[in-house]
């Protein structure tokens, strides 16, 4: 069965963006992107690079991890502000929103239904794993459905900002098993965790 994977960049203090929720890796962003980080993405996760980056880097590889990407409205609007109606045209792209009534792109599916129920349906379909790109509110709504975490841990702190999960997430402590890790010379670490199955 397909898995829902929260593949996300985080600071050491657990934030995925600054307080204003703008793109931390954009032209005015604060998040450094070292060369070895980019090369690791190209080699291991090419499908997670947005279309402009793929074009600039001449990337055509489909990738081996994901064929579907899920995004919340606020996260999606970061791309819209940059002029991108679909940052991931090479993937099936679903955006969860109850306020957007018409998709800005024919290949972006708007979903107003319950995210958890939608994900449970997606898991039953054939295909590669499902990438939860963010943001924090959607991750909070899908907390109980996340099967794996891939945290791109940046060697920086920012003090405050948007956390991995919104404060609306349920209080449900769970443990995760570290199944893979890569530490780059620049200091970034790619940490892969699988959700532990509770024992009776």
C-alpha cells in the first residue's frame, strides 16, 4: 500500500518557515541552499524540485519516491505569488482548500473534502508514495495518516515561525524509527523515519 510521507525542510528548532509564511528559500529568503544540498536533491529526490529548478538544472528524471504531491492552500499560494500555477506538473498535484473555488491550473486538483479521508483513498490506489509538501495546517490535519517523515534538517535556528505541525494538530504522542540518514558536509542532514506500529 502507498504511504503518506511528510518530506519537509526544518530548522533545528522545528520551524519550516518564518512567521510571515513566505518562501524561506525564495529570492528574499533566509534559508541557505548549499551546493551539496542541491546535488543530493538531484540525485535522490529529483521529483521534489519545482518545475523551474528542474528546467534550470536540466532534470528529466521521474524519481523513485513520489508520483503525487499534496499541498495546503497557503503553501500553494506561495507558488502562485511567484507566478507558478503548478510547481509540480510532473506529479499529480492536489491542493486542499475550502476557499479556492476554481483551480488556477487545469492540472491542479482542488480538494474541499476531509484531507484524512482523501489520503486513505489515495493509499488504496496504485502508484508510488504520496508526498505531503505542507504546510503546517495540512500536516496537522493529516497527522494520524503520516506513515513516514523525511526531515531535511538545516543547521540553523530562527527562534520563531511556522512549526512542522500546526497547533491545531491533535495531541497524540508517537514514536518513529530512524531508517536512513545522510549528513552532508555543509551540515544539513536528511533523516528518514518510519512510524512505529503500537504494540498491544
